[in-house]
């Protein structure tokens, strides 16, 4: 019997076991998945909780519903991987041997990595929406907030769903407008990037959307520390930005056990081949989803598109054959922009987000880099697709690799 051990039953780990179980004979392969928790969270939904658009219970379901029959589940905290012994140890002392290991433990916001952030959170003036408790606490805060300086800020890239802080800003503008409070809220967007977003074309589009909404943009801001008493952000080049309410995206890092096991880079991401997701150091370890160091967005869509080709690569690799597919870093993200509209971006390792139509050239129905109601409905529909199509490992009728069909290059 060969043993496949999957670490993490979030988006990527759950898709992996659903896609691999039917391909690996139960007579030959035992599959086990380990996670510290028993609840599966739909993380894109965290964005909507602070504004009362989603209730907290709408983004959480028991994990067991999504793990197929024939896959063993272990609930426990991973403590260490010993690649030279092919064993994973849990904090309760359990040892789990493996022949093949898939690391899918994602990335986590780490307020402890920035001076003053934990203290600011304890004081109730610094908040975040990248975790379930964080999003719920921010909803409570916004309910009673009467206005002032609201700063939305990213400490450092990469972060998962890099457009989420922009979406939060657009939704905050719409929320305060609808509450009749907008003229009492001074909104600032603070980023370590040189513009609103990473790549020139989308940065220009998204930057002008901030301007239209009278959101001040503070680019190139490398945060050194937060001064929780004075309520200021201080950068390495000694710029200071004052806030009454700070909504921050803390540094995102891979799990600490990855560092302890000698498997990660400086942010605890596992170095892998960007086309196959095979570890560069170990021939029987893969890293999928946010846990790897591939230079793609850390996004559920990347986990999904890469999972379209990963299972066949995996089965070929364990059979001693050359892997057949090369992942291209394909990502797409709906960007909620408020008042029932949204934007869509579609890109990969090489091609930046461009305007156009998706998935059908000229037809859409979704528009790239353009605010439309249809894009908003795409985002709304995505939650249903997530629970019912993507997580169970079913196929979506859109190509896994990015296509230039429908994209307009003239704006580049
Ligand atoms: C606010 C927000 C908005 C987002 N919006 C979008 C969006 O619109 N579109 C999009 O595509 N993506 C979006 N994302 C990103 C998306 O949710 C992630 O990229 C995706 O969940 C990554 O999947 P993963 O399996 O790699 O990690 P996760 O889904 O995070 O799963 C990791 C799992 O590992 C487990 N784990 C971690 N460490 C340990 C340990 N030591 N021991 C045991 N278990 C452990 C965790 O409990 C978790 O279940 C958003 C994320 C956030 C936070």
C-alpha cells in the first residue's frame, strides 16, 4: 500500500483529495488529509462580513462534507515534517508516515510580525478582515463607528487575494455613502506598491477608481511600525500617517512548521517548480495553493486552475513518467467595487491584467477591467460555485491555462 499524505484541507487540499481519490486505486493507495480545524471557511466571503452583506454563518461549513469517502481525516496541528524519514509529526505526538506528501497549509496573516500591531488590535483601533474572527470583530466596530480617518493598508507583498484590500476600500466608500456618513470619513489607501495595484494597466484603472471615490492613495509606503498610542503608521523613510481606524492586511506567511522542517523560504513558502509544483528539494513532496513560492497570485482561482492539471502530473510522476502539463500561473479575480458592480481581471505569470471580454471573446458575459453589474453577479455566483463545483473537484467549463482570446493589447 502506498501512502499519500495531504497537509491542510483548505481550498487546495480539499480539491486535491477530491481529484486524486478517483484516480488512485483504493487497493494501492491510502490517502490521509490532516488539518488543525474541523470547519471549512469560504475566505472570499470575509470581505463582505464587515459591511453586513454576508452573515458569518454563510461562510463556514463542516470540512467533513467536502472530503470524499475513502480519504482518512486527521484533526491535529502539524508540528514537523521530517523529509529524510518521510514522516510528519503532529503536536500531540502522532507520527504519520508517507510515500508522497502534498503541502497545502496556505498562508496566514501575522500581526505579531509588525511592531505595535498586536497592541493596536488590543486597543480596538487596528482591525483586519483576513481571518474569520477579524472580519466578525470589524463588523461590530463598523456598526457603531461615527466617522474619522479610515486607513486601509497593506504591510508587505505577497498577500493572498491582493485585490481584497482595494475591494474593501471600494465597499467602505459605498457603505458610508449609503449610511449618509461619507462626508465624515476621510479614506486613505496605503500600499508598499508604487501604485494602486501590481501591474501598470490594472494599476492605472484601479488608481483612477480610487480617485473618483475621493480616496487618497499613499504608495511606496514600507511600514516600519505602528504607534498605537499616537495612532500613526510610521514608514522606514520616516513618513507618518495618522488614523482613527486602521484596517490592515498584516504580513502573510506560510506555516511555522515549514520553517522548522527546513522546507521554506524566508516567508515559509515551499520552493517548487512553477510549472509542476514539485518541491525543488524533494522528489516526493509537492506544494499546492498558497503554500508554494510560485510567483502567481495567492488566490483560490490559482489553486483551482493549477488543480486542473496537477492530478495527471501527480499520477504520471508516481508512475515514474515525465509530468505532462506546465501550469502558467493563471489567475482570475472578481473585484467588487460597490453599488452592485464589479470588475474582473484575468492574468498569468507573463501577461498582466488587460481589458477585454471573458471567457468568450467579444461576448463575455464578463468584462475585463471594466465595472459592470454582470461582474458583480459573477462574484455572487462564485460562492455557490466554490461550495458545489470547485471544492468537490468538479470541472468548470473554462480553460485552465490563460488565453489571450478576448483581451485587448492596445491599452498595454
Ligand atoms: C479576505 C479574503 C478574500 C479573498 N478573496 C478571494 C477571491 O475573491 N478570489 C480568490 O480566488 N481567492 C480569494 N482569496 C484567497 C483564497 O481564499 C486562498 O487563496 C485560498 O483559500 C488558498 O487555498 P489553500 O488551500 O492554499 O489555503 P487555505 O484555504 O487557507 O487552507 C489552508 C489549510 O491549512 C490548515 N493549516 C495551516 N497550518 C496548519 C498546521 N500547522 N496544522 C494543521 N493544519 C494547518 C488550515 O487550517 C487551513 O484549513 C481571499 C482570501 C481572503 C483572506
